[in-house]
C-alpha cells in the first residue's frame, strides 16, 4: 500500500462527493485552469498591471516573489492585497533594496497590517538570495526549475517545502514568469497546494484528511497539478462578483466550475 493510499484509508471521506470532485476536475482539465488563471483571477490582472508599469522584468519577478512571502495574516481578501501591491509599486518602484521599500509600504498598508516586523525580517533573510539572481536565473527557474526554486526559498527561510507561503510564492512566480517571458509553463506535479483558509474549509466538505495530502492524491488521479487545482478553486471560492462575471464570460466550462463550489 502506498503512503498516499494509507493516508486516504486512515482518514474519513465522503466517497460519493470525492468521486464527483474527481470527475468534474477531470472534465475541466488543465486548459480550464489556465483560462481561469489568465482571464478570471484578479491576482493575475494585478501582476499584469504592475508589469506594464514597471517595465523591468527582473524587478517585477523579484517583487512578486517577495510579496508572496509576506502574503499571510491579511486584513482583507487576497485579491485586494495584490491590487494594493500592484498599484503601490507601479507608482513607487523600489530605488534601493526591496526590504527598504517594504519598510515604507507595509506599515501603511490597508490590507496587510498584521505582524509587520516579522514580515520585514523575513524579507531581510530573503533579499540576499533575490539579489544573487539575474533575469537569466529567473528564466531558468521558470522554464525548468520551479521545484528547485521552491527548495531554495524553503532553505533560505528555514521553512518546510510544503509550507503555505513557500508553495504560494512558486505559484505567483509562475504567474509572473508567464507574463514576463510570454510562455505558459505548467506547474510541476510535485509542488503542493497552498493550504490557506479557503482551501482548508473546502477540503473539509470531502474529508478530514490534511488538505496537502488530499489534493496531492486528487492531482495524481486527475492529472492536474495541485497548483492548477488551486487556480480552479481559489478564485470562485472567494465569492467575488467580478470573478463570477469573468468566469461566465471567459470560461466555456464555467458551469462545471460552479458545480465544484456546490459540492
């Protein structure tokens, strides 16, 4: 018996709902995930806005990584935080260190006010690693090394490889890389889903298994990497009216996505 199978047997699950979940996700597929990422997710729009204003691919990608790693304990929905980030750095591009820029930005943020000192210390640990990277290095991570980037971020910050902010940073790096380099590269199957409040609550509809292992199993069964499953679920679970409007406008399989939220 594999470890994943042992875990699935150990924890209680509503097998009928899990079966329906697998079937709907398999029907939606990776193409649906990409459509939602690029045409529905407001966070992707926020990054496109910042990229267009900064006109500096290397700085853009590094800012996205940095911002991802302080995206916790927010005081508003994630979409609002990422738009605040986008607007601020569009108007105030860092002239020196990223830590210095955040020392001004975070204390005055409307959507990320908590634990500011700890977040700045985190960026201080991160900055030497970011400073060591060229645009070519970032491209290598994007095209063939997202798991290596995850490992380096975890090592730099002393975190688990599956920690929520670490895998979320890789997801947002993937968005940024897609925008900067103009090519879609699927996320690796080996990078876990970010275990945030939305995903945690949704997982409990199906099982008391930990979200990371549950969605790893679902990913293997459907062939959709966990970060792309996150992309299908996370925006619509937020209940944002504009997200639902965009979903119906841009996604031909929007009814399937809404069926997921009703499970």
